[in-house]
């Protein structure tokens, strides 16, 4: 990846139940490109990761609380999936406000798999073209989004992807878009 993220700070918003590979692989790609990443959560300490939602998959250290975070401190936001993780985030007022404010700031926001659930709760998907894990596509449509079945979709400052199978394309896209800050509507297949 030729993109340079030196000097960029990326917030990764996650809670217990995060799908390990959906946090780990994008984080590694961003850090290889020079970004500084910080895991924000709704509680301090560590968050429990899962593999395929069912199996325990270790933990991640929380770098800060979303309640104390400011959108102005970050250049981009990553929302990994797993069903339990975004389900917890979407009922936390601080997490929802942070996501809403981030999207409204115009800075890039990337969500994979079930990650768009938090975007729905934040009220920022209406009129946008997104993709996601198949089981939440009806939720996206009901919230006013156009849903497509593509590995990566870029619409304005939102970047979405379907599942861990799409991680190579998702990682390449977020590194490039976070580096360029040139976000336009694109649908990649």
C-alpha cells in the first residue's frame, strides 16, 4: 500500500463482542501506512473479541472512553462488526453521538459487517448508498439507505463493506481514502 497516513489519528470504536479480524486487520493496515490508531470503547480496560460471533478470541486494550473523546482529535473513524459489538454501541448515547458527530464533520467513517448498525442509530444513513452483512440490510433500507451487494462501497465520507471475506478490499480502500481525504461515491466490486 503506497498511501501515507503519517500524522493521521484513527479512532476505532468497539465494545465487547467485536469480531477480532474486523478490528485487527484494518488496524494493522492503517498502522503499516503510518496511522496512529486508538481503540475507544464504552468502558475502560479491555474489550472481549470474538471469532465468528461464537468463539472467544482474546481481548483488545481500550485506549480511551468514547464519552471523553472528541471528533476533533481524530482524522478518521473505523467501526468494526460482530453482532454483539455494534448492538452495545447503538444503545450507548455517547457512542451514538460520537458517530453522528463524526459523520456530520465530513471526516471519513468506515464500517464493516454489522458496524453500520451504529450508523443507523446515529441517523446518518438516509439517502446514502451502503453495503453490510446481509442480515442488517433490511435495517439499512428501513433507515432510508440504498443497499447494494458489493465488497466495498464509498458514498461521500462513508465507506462500508460486507464481511471478513471483503477485508483485503476494505483495508486497501480505507487506507487510500483516509490518506487522500478525497471521498466520493464509488462502488467497487
